[in-house]
């Protein structure tokens, strides 16, 4: 009996040891398997549904409400204080449940005054507040900043070169630049290019001629379908050169009826007309609602169901002799690849190396093989075979290699980009200029 028990015990021990051995072998086999490659970064999803961009009639001021097909909501500016109830009523009428991003372009009262009311609304919370990093010194600004704090939020700085994803909308800040010394309020306002599908809308806040010239000189891609005209159509902005760079199909002027400033100025209206833009004005048209599926758009009327490439027209714009048919989409350039920045002085900051950042703003992957990047002194970098997905960026460093941003480098210890000013040129294999960035 004792011997039988010993044998059974031995059998149990052997079985346990066998199980442990099998488990150990499986564990080691799993450890030795190569790690699964990381999933590639998600590319922008196809647009489904309807975007709306509403220029709210707030009188002599600016306010625009942007919504994507899923209801992601951005409110840019809010007019004067007395416009707050107008905006609040409009938000409720449109069924807005929250403001995902609130943008204060600059501290002037005709842009932030009405936002105080929005921040104080109990039924429509605000999730994030962006501003240009240059605070004001007026009572209106103090009340606005306090309302932000009371909402449990902080003012988040965004400046030229920053990119934002707002639901299915993409935004690139083009003004102001960082490091300005006590700038004039209008010159430092937040100007933003917003892309909804293939439609591009440029919000120019209160930019004047000097800032327009700077944007052109920096090689910023200004091409847009819709232009929110700067400074209520004042005579100090919307230069001929700027309008040529933007080439807008539609120009929207947010302006008060019978205002004491004489806005919009006749010379500005003439330049817009010469540029071929259809002009819409809140003082004459009220709220201006642009609906788009990302390709076609309609103004102040429903967007019809897509029927091939049928043009979409809006109702008569103010001052237009007759309706102008709007094409289904602006013919897209061969490439929508831009240079977003040239970081030329790494030694004086935490960034140890120079680099040029390149972004594919288009909807298709671009093959960069054979493309060249060069400066004024003709330091040339030639891209190897590389596919740049839509919405993705790469950097070309001077001497370091960073695989997480493409792994491209001039592989030289000699600086390429001139601290005193330079121009970066990006050309395709045929030698055609695709993008330029000057500083």
C-alpha cells in the first residue's frame, strides 16, 4: 500500500513537472517572437456628411461658427459684448451642445466681447480656448480672461506654424509669429487657414498690408476658396498682391450696417471685385451660412444631393448683378505639399539641430523620390524613394538623423540655413517649384 502511494505521488510530480516545462517553453517562444510593427499613423478619413461655416451677423465685429459632420464645433471670435446674446441664441437654435474649441483672434473688444457671454452659458460648455499669446490690457480683456478661468480653463497659446485637427477639419495658423515685442493688436491677430475636405477657408482677422506682405514673403500657401475679409473690409488690408495669392471665389465681410468707420471701403470692394470674388456682407445678408460636403458648397441655401459634377449656386450675394455659378471644387494643384517652417538656429534653444519641416496638405500620398530641397547658397538635398501620406510631415535635418520624422539629413556638420535670412525651395523631379519658405 505504501509503495502504491509512492508511485502515485511520483506520477503526480512528473505530471506537474511536465506541465511546468511546457508552460516555460511556450513563454520563451513568445518572448523570442519579433515585436509586431507599430501601426502606421492614421491618414485622414474620407469626409462623410456636411460641414457648415456660419459668419454670424454680430454687427461691427467678427464671429464665425464652424461645425464638422459629426458636430465638432469651433467658435472663432464673438463680436462686441452686446453681441453675446445674439451668439447664444444662434448656438441654441442650431442645437450646439458644446464648444469644442473657442478661438480669440486678438484682444480687441469687437472680437472677444461676445465670447464672455458664451463662456458664462450654463447649457453650452466650452472645452478649450486658443489665443495668440499677446494679452490685452483693457477691461474687456480682463473680463474675458476671468470668464475663461471661471470655466475651469486656461488660455492656450497658438501661433504661426501650429497645426490643429478639429474633428474632420484641419487648421494651420499663419499669423502671428512668436517673439514679437509688444506688437500692435491687429498685426498680431490669429489668422488661420481651415480645410474642410477640399474646401479651404482663410480667416484673416484684422490683418493689414504689412502682415499680408510678410505672409507672401514667407512663402505661406494662401490659396483659398473662401476669404473672410480682414478688418471688416477696411482700406488698410486686402491688397491686390494678397488677393492674387489667395485667389478667392467668395469674399465674406463681417461688418455692421451704417457703421461710423466707413467699412467696407469702396477701394477694398473694388479690389475684391477685380480679383473675381463674389462678395457677401453680414450688414446686407445677415448670417452667412456656407454648407459643404468637402467638394461642393452652397451659400444660404441647402446643399443639393451630389449629381455628378453639377455646379452649386447660392442666392444672390450682396451687390452682385446676377448669381455667379460656383464650381463643384477649385481645380486642385498637382501637389499640396508645403514647407511649414525652417528651424535655422538650434544652438540657442533646446533643439540641437537645424531642420526644414515639410507637410503634405493634400488628400493623396505623394512620392518624394527625386525631389530636391535647397537654400539660396544651393545646398541641395535630394530625397530618396519615399511616400509621404496625406496629412503627414517629414523633416530634413542638417546633421542629425531622426527616424521618427522620416530620417532625412544633409549629413553635414556645416550649417545650411542662414540665421540672417534665407529661402527654402522644394522642387519636384521635373524642377518645378512646389513650395517656398523665406524668412
